[in-house]
C-alpha cells in the first residue's frame, strides 16, 4: 500500500508542476498584454487620427481572460495540495 501512496504523490507533484508552468505562461502573456496596452495608449494621438480603441479593448479582454485562466490554475493547484488528486 505505501507504494501506491508514493505513486499518487508523484502524480500529484507532476500535475502541480504542469499547472504551475501553465500558470506562469498565462501570467507572462498577461504582462505582455498589459505592456502592449501601455504602448498603444502612449502612441495614441487623436489629433492625428491615431486611435487604438479597438485594439486596446481587445487586449484588455485578453488580459482579463488570462487572469481568469491563471486563477483557475491556482485553484486547481490549491485543491490538489489540500485533498490530492481524485
């Protein structure tokens, strides 16, 4: 029986590691979106007709989606740490 528990622990550790990698990827993408929004806001010049409202809005939606995906991964990691894989 102890061998079975050890395999479950390894599986949980591997799952957590994969989820953490996904989490970091989502956070990296979110930071890139935020940086791009800042860049577009800086480059906007309504007097010259340079308006990026649609792109900014789309990036902000993507940023929110990525935050939700990151939170889902955090929740899964916490659940596995608390109750294990089921």
